[in-house]
C-alpha cells in the first residue's frame, strides 16, 4: 500500500479508514477505542510489521506551558472524571443540537453547503443529516451538519458567550461512523469526547474579560469552537499528548471569522468550518505536521483573538473540575439571537395589557414602542429584509411578538417579515441603551414600553427568560422542542427512539446506533414538511 497524497484529506480523497489486519497499535499508549491502527492507516507509514504512527517524544519531555497543559488534560481525561451533573447536562445539549440540526436541513443555507460539498468523495463516508443514502468524507459531513445546526441560530448558547455544541457534536458523529467496526465506541466514549470539546472552549474563554460580553470582533464559535472541535476529535481518536498539542496549534491557524457576517447566510458556515477545521487539524497532526508549541501562551497566538488575554496553566487532572458543572447552557425556544429572547418575553408581557382574548393588536393607537436594551450593533436592525437579519433584530422580534403574542419557527418566513402591520410597527420603534444594561448574557435585561396616543404607557421588564441557564427548560419541554424540530425530517418512531437513546447515552454500548437512525428514510408525509 502506497502512502496517500499529503493533500488527500483536503480534497476529500481520504484513504480507507479500515486498516489491514497487519496493522499494529502504537506501543506508547492504548487509545480507548483502539484507533491507533486506524490512525496509522490514515498516515500511511509502513514498517516491517505493518503501519505505525509517527514517533513522538514522551509527555515528560513536553515543556511546562499553557498549551502543554491543555494537551495533557485532553489526553488524560477519562470516563471516570465525568460527573453525573455533567453527563445529564451534556445529554440535554446533544439532544437539542441534534434537533436543531435536523430542522436546519430544510434551510437554504444548508442546501447550498450540501451542494458545494458534493464535489468531495471518499472511500469512507459519514452521514449527512436529513439525506439518507448520501455521505461525505468525515470532515465535510461535519461541515455540512455543523452548518445545519447554526442555520437558524437555534442552537445552545453558553457563558462566556459562544455556541458550544455545534462545532463538536457533528465531528464526533462523523468520526464514529469512520472508525473500525470493532471494538465499538460507547455512549460514554462519545460523552467524554464531547465534554472535552466543551471544556476546552470554556477554559479558553475564561482567559479574557472580553469573552464575557456579546462579541464585537470575532464570532466565538469560529475561534474557540475550532479548538473545541480539535480537542474532541483528539480525544475520540486517542491521540498522544504531543499530537494533541500539535492539533491545537494547527487549529489556531484555522480559527476566526468576523462578526461582519452576522445576520447573513455566511454566519452558519462559522460553525461548519469550526467542525471541519478541527478534524483537519487532527488529521494533519496525525500526519506529523508541527505548529508552535506555545500557541495558547502567546498574544500573537491564540491571544490575537481576545483583548486582555491572560492564559493560565490548567490544574492537574487530580483536581480537575468541569466548567459545565458550574455553568449550564441556555436553550432557545425560538430560532433567533439569544439577546432577542429577553425582548420577546418583555413584549409578550406588554401585549397582555393591550390585547384581550384573541383580539387584534390596536396598531393605530400606538404612538411609540421603546426598547431599553444593551448596545449590540449587529442585533440593531430597524427594518430587516431577510430571515437572517430578522433573527438578529431586536426591533423585529419585539414587533412580531406584539402582533402575534409569541415567536415561532415560521415567524421568520419572508411573508411574515414583510407584513404591512410589521413594517408599520417597526417605524414606531425607538431604542434606548441604559448605562447599567451591559451586553452580557449573564446580566442584561430588557424593558419594553408601549406609548399609546392617548398618553397611556405600558412597561414590562424581563431579567431572565425561560430557557436561560437561570431558568432552564424542563426536560419535558426540551423533548417537545426536539420532537417539533426532528419530526420535520424523521418519522415519529425514529424521533422517539433518538430521545430514548440520547437520554440513556451513558449505557449505550455502540454510539453508531445514533447515526444509523439518522440514515433512516423519512416517510413521504414527513419529507414533504417545510419550515
């Protein structure tokens, strides 16, 4: 067998992921999934006894640095480190992410990403969600599925601000299909790698005060998500400490996307690219590519993405605690920027003063609508023209809620955005930015005041909306959100089976059953549904 071209993975021409029987595992470690042989087949280096990975110095030779400490944590965390709390929270994140990703396979931006990726082929493929019978090389399956997850801005949000699950879950789902069939990868293996990817994102964001606020320069998933993807893939594939460190260095050079593309079809690519680039960084590290081993320590390294960057060496594994144990995520009840959820809550409360039973909103009686919100420029869109702009518009969400009483998936259809009543209300909206209302998902609030022409004023305030980490969705409501999203693509039976599997993921012996369900053909009545 000849070594594969070094550019093969970039063009989707990845070599077969099923190694010949003569392959041997690396002597220095025994990866949890016995994937060292698979890694060797990817690198394609021949020895007299088969294939083995590039030699690396032992972990003891690594210098003490922030970057090295991250590599040691990624490599060293075991299933036994997971707590019950972390397992329960991460299963909720996985369920929600699968649901919004399945829903997102009906969007225009997903279709475009899917069509683009068809040019890439491989002898091994991973499932594209919502497309039974069609697969892509693992990196590109992760890309397309990542785009689906963020295509409607319906995915989870963490604090400091990022979308943590989208860059990680599609990576692990894609790789779980590409691994050799024996031994099987368990649900606990998937949960561990998933949480390693989440943990790395959180730790990096805690190194800068800038990361606490709603972003102004870089979209966080494109930055920390790329490294979280690489960390998760490194853990899942059983990379050595040195390979983990190289993968992080390579991932930093793949990271970053500007906030200028918020509220456009390009923004969902940030999640897809984070997923894809993380896998590619790991594949390159497996091929022996080297980067700066101090990349997380330097202002000119990862520090280039955040002001006031102050990295710290991670604690030893003996004293490891999970950030997800301390800080839960927010789950959205409608597909739009998280900050608009405060607006929707306050506007719905004001509406109850103006409308009784099923009467129409008295638009002609309204003089002004005042929103007291943080100053977040990319969510300040007075007259949105597209679904993506509407999802990033304080003004639109307020007006649509006042008109309809609630926001839902169809609220962002073009016909809804362009209703004459909506445009008339948008012209009456004014924004105020109180000095104490900072652009921070942990502290912001929203006040909505509706001033009537007769001088009456109705004001309501929202400090915490339902779905925020301070007021989390119940498991029942999270299931209902998943059902509503996934049932647009899958049969009811498959949807219920997925719920059962994810909620019991820690006892699932073979996590590939998840992707097997995603491959099932949808009945005609499901396939015909639209959003």
